[in-house]
C-alpha cells in the first residue's frame, strides 16, 4: 500500500540536517523549529495561524473545544470516516450526530445535513471530512453554517494541500484539524497534528489547551491537556513541506493513470455509483471545484472481500477505509442508530477498496494491480 523508504531516500540528507539542528540547540519542546513550522504551514495553507500538536486526534479535540463545543452540545459529522472524527466530539462531552454521505464522492452530503437540522434540535458545529484528500462541498456547508449559526470544524486529516475553489483545506471553516501520521501526504516520523484557523482568539485558546490550559507556566486558566508537537517532528515536517506540492502532483498523476487503466480494462461504467457483475468496479466522483490530492485512491468493488483474498497472495496490497460505519460501532450503540439508518455509508463500507498509492509508485506496479483485479473478475 505504501513504501515510505522511497520517499526517505530522496530527502534523507535534508532530514539529517534538520534533526542535527534540533540536537545541536537541544530545544525539544516548543522553540524555533516548532515556531518556524507553524509559520510556514500557516502561510502555505492561507490561514492566519497553525498550532502544532501531538496527533490528528488531539487536533480534532483541540479544534472542537476551541470552537466552543462543550458538554451537552451536538455536532454533525459523517459516519463513514475514521473513528476520531466522532470520538473527538464525545471527548468534548458533546454528542455526535451522523449524517449520510454523497454516494459519488463519499464525502458528507449537505442535503443529509439539512435533513438532520430540520428536526429543530440545537446543533453547535458541523464537521465535514475531506475524505481521501478531496474537499467536501465547503460552499454548501458555509451556507448551512451561516443559516443556522454553526461552527465549521474541518476534519482535514487527509487533506494537506487539497483545495476547494482555489482555497486550501484548513482555511475555509472556523477551525481545522490536520494529522501528520506517517501515512499522510505531509507526514512526520511518528505522531503529529496541527490546528489551523483565521481567528486569533481560537488560535490562542488552542495554544493554551495543548499545554495543560496554561498560557504562563504553572498558571492554568482552564483544564487542558499535554498534547504538544515536539521539535524533532516539526523539523522533519519543515523539510517535507518544501516538497508537498510536488508529491501531491505525483499522487494526482498516479490517480489519473489508475483511471486510464481501469477504463481501458472494461471493468467500469462512466460515473457509476453502483457495482455489479457486469461492471464490477466504480471510480469515485471528483468534484470540479476540488483539487484532489489523493491521500487514498479508492474504488467501489463488487465482491470486495473475495477480491482482497485473491490479491493478497499475489503481493498486491489493499485496505478498507472503513469497514464498519461509525453509527454501527459498538462504542456508539448508545446513540440508538440501527442498520439501514444511513444506507449510503453502509453501502460504501461494504464496497470501498483502497489501492496502493504514493508519489513514487511506478506505472508497471499500477499495471500489475489492475491486471490482478481484471484476472479476478474474468474467472
């Protein structure tokens, strides 16, 4: 699915120099490397502030809490996403409310959000997820948020460098959260995350919350947490930030080649959102307003689990993002959702299949992936 060694070979001298800088000054928590990364990433994203933190999960909690989500509130998010999108809401003491996804893109469906809001129950925030590196419909969510006076918390964990109508993920909502987990497009050599915003008060609040609720040492205005980004990871991220546009463009080229190979294979129908024995693979929809950076390349697949079993011994990696939608997870049973309540998310969970993608993936490797899939369906 991913070969991080290929990327490392291209930047190892830059990374060694960056780590040596940190080791030389012996400033491991906070300090000039973190401050520089926060400035540089905020400038890249078009946000007024970026606040580094210890993980994407902590970034989501920090973003929600700083946006004012508190115990007793409700926040809307899709169920077809990573667990942290919803668990971060519960960490604030709030209740996640799930709205279904668009069957073409797998992103949160604005129409489904409107339906949730029509019940008249108060909602504090919307958390759209820029799934797989394609931004959600931020025009629609901005209009909904304005109409209902809601905060928009962008879950941009998979979207560093993605954009909507020319505006980058992380600079369109009230506040946004990023993950720098090693598999992400912009990745650390360990856990890491960041919160971006154009609101100075929110940025200051996040800085306090990541440091035990303290602005000045040993004086605590509120209960926060220890979830800082260390200087070594910030130094690595500064190196990688210089290359992120090139890497994202390479991912887009890989995705385009997959599209070409699948269409040439005869396995897909144009713009299909269903799969069957006649057209067993469906490519996900891409919005023209979105600059997709392909954190993952995901398709719908007929007999998905059988296909994975067939590909594995042929050394073709696949993954399922995500096999159980959040509204059907045991940990959220108390919310009262039942099977078929959110049918598009459930269908996506049964059919989605992620294929190998990273900037250095070769065309012959992609050909082997698609040939393996064609072989399975031709049996």
